[in-house]
């Protein structure tokens, strides 16, 4: 089974791209969606203990939590120490189920894949990218987003150019949805040829496709 990691900076179109893989029948594990579930379940008491007042009605209040950690590296590190092991456990269970079912290719959608060392857990990495002006316009159109918040988020993320350099595949979403679909289909054709021939971390980054 080939494990493909999907990543990209905020506003690059990663969620839409993950949806294209899912449309093509590829099982997708979304780290963000897992965090949302954990914030309504097992992570709640740990988050409240570390950041009092950031939960209510049995769930993490994401706005309160964001206010408690944004711009505070030590607080972000404390939150990640709580959440990341829980997400990894869910991811491992997902991979076990897919291997047992004989699935040839799975996708791990991980926003901070490079930043958290996730590239060591996948066979190849696809980076979703777009021109900076497109990225910024997409993010600033989100409710509650400000230029200051965006800059703080980008400061925690590896620059797009470096992600592209490390990628096996680059998906440019700035050219529209149909172009993104065509790029995903190209990746699927390539990975189909690798099934059964590539071991874990058996690929080296090359010219992106």
C-alpha cells in the first residue's frame, strides 16, 4: 500500500484537492477533521486542563482556544503535545484498516506535514500550491480572518517555495478546478505504476509533476 501525504499552506486549496482524491475512490484521512472530532470528544478534558475556559458545553471552543494560543509559541507547543498524539493514533488505526482491506493507495491530508516531521511517515508527498495573491485573497475572504491573523498563521508554516522543493508532486490550484482534477489524475496514474514496487520512503523528490 502506498501512503501519499497531501499538504499545503493555508488557502492553497488543500481541502478541495483532498476531495478530488476522495472522488476518485482514494481513502482519505484528514488531520483537521480528526482534530474537530477530538475537540468534541477525548481531547476536551486535556485542553481544558491546559487552557482553562477554552471549552464549553462539552466541546472545545475553537475561537477561545485560538485567542489563548495565537502568537504564543509556548502555548502552541503545549496544545500540539496534547493533540498530535491523539491524531496519530487515529491515523494509525485508519492505515491498519486500509491495509487489512488491501487498499493500494491512501491519502493522509496533513496541513503541517513537513513542519511536524510527517514526511517520514509517507511514501511520497503532494504539495498543493497557488500564487501568493490568490492564496491571500482566498484566506482574507474567510469570516473573521484578518491580515494579522493570516501573517501569524503563515509564520508557523514552512514557506511554499520550500514545500514545493521537497515535494514529489505539486498541484497548482491557481489554474482552476478542472486543471487541479487533471493534475490529480496524473498523480494517480503515476502511483498506480508504483504499487507493489515501492517501499516506505522509497521515492526521492524529483521534478514535480
